[in-house]
């Protein structure tokens, strides 16, 4: 029985895909091990979103070859988003010694690719992108005893934001049927999962026949045993009124909306092909807050997109100040091969300016997050406790509010997966402290 060590980089979709890969290969009698030195095959499920993610994988391959020694028969396989993007480069770079490559739509072919590479000594790859593959017939091999289960409901992206590599690495949008998703959620509930997070590169543009994302969320919420439903990552263009009304009315759907802003200046937004102006974005924020008053909002922002001036960056600060997000994930622009931005606009903003901007943005958001956290003091909130063994500090229990804020509780007669009512007694910029009531 061959032993595999699988390491995952990038987003939750990649984590989910690794669970699919485990399931596919376990059926073929491969064994997964946690010690990479015991493995016959090391597979890296890679991410290509930014240069940093990309370089990390190169470094890791060299590091494995070095650690195992030049005569080691260990095989190295590359999966995920770098596979599609860099097939050529990976095979041509002889120093890397990659044995096989499988793109995100080719995981069912992994047993064959591994066989070709090991028994026939070939370099084998399949990075074909599919218009249909949703893996709806593969039940992921998840870690047992979890509280939250991820479930991919759609794959791919048709938006082509000019900075982003995802439409090229993962191909076009396609969705699973609602029945198929609900069946999987029922199974998860029976296994004891309390929360499901619906996943997709563009999750709220889910579409299957005439069924939209609101329909899917509503159906999933009817599954008994599932207490909370989340979703990620969405695009601001797909929040129709009936979906916001459903979120407001359905107690199982968490009142948390991720609303990636990317930039606060209209010229930059247009160059990014985001499809909205900052005025439209802010009026969507207003509408969401009117319909769902206690909603938590999070966002993603890129600084230093080509040609962004200081004044234009200040527009981002202004929108951030107005929107009052609970949390923001901030990134320095990173040019990605094959994207429209990489072809049309040179990456001309210096690293120093990008650093200055991201620090300014970070400081602005940190204060907003802190004020938001302070405003929770004195409130009674329901917290879903995370699995205890994952907690870093063994004297405390971490949990999440409906709005996804982290709450730290003292140890008590409760366990991971319990819903506990807590009174918030203190706050830091990163977390809340609570006592059970
Ligand atoms: N589908 C998701 C995006 C996933 S990537 C969405 O539309 O929200 C997560 C975030 O990474 C993006 O929102 C963006 O802020 C950032 N990102 C993507 N490409 C990038 C690039 N080339 N440089 C810097 N940040 C990037
Ligand atoms: Fe990338 Fe834009 Fe698609 Fe998100 S919506 S994955 S940022 S192209
Ligand atoms: Fe990275 Fe691919 Fe996810 S590029 S962020 S692993 S979709």
C-alpha cells in the first residue's frame, strides 16, 4: 500500500478539494500519512493567487527533494491552481523534478496519473478544465469530530476581474443540483456537524436550472441538526433583495456578509472590471444594513493596483471609513501571469508605496474593528463552540458569534459544537471575552 503525504495551500476550496482527493485515493487503497518522511508520494495542493503563494510552493518542492536526498525514490505531485497555470514551467524546470500534475478538474484521474508516473516512469499530467465537473458523486473524506463542514456547491468563475488568476486556473462556473447538495448536508448532520459553509469561487452566483442561491440556502436550512449556515466567497453583484430578505428572516443563516470591495476609487474599480462604482457599493451596504440591522460585514481590498495614485488610494480609505466593515482582508497587488491586468498595465507601484498604503489601511481598519468589538460589551450573544483540541490555549474555549466574531470563554461544562449563550465582558481588537449566562 503506497503512502501519501498531502499538503494544502490557498483557500477553503483547496482544503475541500484535498478532502475529495483523499476520498478518491483511499478507494484505490492509498494510505494517507502525517509524517512526510514516511510517504512514497508527496502531493502539494497549490495556490496561485499571489506571487508569494506561488514562490512558497517552489521553495517547498526544493526543500522536499533536499530533505529526502537525491537518490530518494519519493514522487512529487502538484495539484491545484498552480498546476493549470504553470504546467509548462514545472516540467521544464529540471531542478524541480515533478513527477505528475493534476489540475482542479482532474482529480478523478489521479490514480491513473500516479500509476503512469510510478510504474511507467513517465511524467504525467492532466490540467484540462471541465465545464461540467462538480465532483457531486464524490463524498469528501473529512476530519472526524468537526463542528463546521465545508461543502462546494459551485466551482469556477466567469467574472474575470483583471487582477485575478482564478478564472484561468479553475475555469467556468458550474453548480451542483440542490438535491445533491441537500443530500450531502443531511449526511453531515447525521455525522454530528453543526454548521455548514457553502463554498464556491463565486458562491452567490450559484445557478442550477431555475434554482438560485437563495433557494439553495433555504433548502439547506431545512436540514435538521444543522444550526448555522455560512457561505463564501461571494461577489457584490449577486445580492438580490429576495436573498437579503431570506437572510434577515431565516435564523439559521448567519448574519454575516462578505462584500469584497477591492478598491474605493471608480477609475480603479473600472480598470479592475469589478462592475460597480463606490457609490453603488455603499448603497448596497446601506440596503444590507437596513434589511439586516445586526449584520456583520467583511471585505477584501487590494492596494497598489497599477496606476493607483495616492488620492485614489485615499478614496479606498474613505469608503472603508463609511462602510464600517467588521473585518478587512488586505493585499498588495501582485501581478499574475495571463491576467488582463498583467497584459495591459505594468505593475509600476513600488513595494515601498504598497507597504505604506497597506499599513495605513490596516491601521484605519484596526480601529474600526476595535470599536465594533467594544460595542459588543454588555450584549448577550449565542456562540457556537469550536472543537476543543484545536484550541491553542487549553484553559479557554473559543467560539464564534453569528457574525463570526471570535469569543473566548473560560472552561466550563460545555464542549465543541455546543451553542452557548454568553455575555460579552471585554474586547480587544482581535477577539471578545465572554461568560456563559
Ligand atoms: N472569489 C473571491 C476571490 C478569491 S481571492 C472573490 O471574488 O471575492 C481572495 C482575494 O484575494 C480577492 O478578493 C482579492 O482581494 C485578492 N486577490 C486576488 N488576486 C489578487 C492579486 N493578483 N493581487 C493581490 N490580491 C489579489
Ligand atoms: Fe477572482 Fe473576481 Fe472571480 Fe473573485 S470574482 S475569483 S476576484 S475573478
Ligand atoms: Fe488560491 Fe486557487 Fe484558491 S489560486 S485562493 S487555491 S482558488
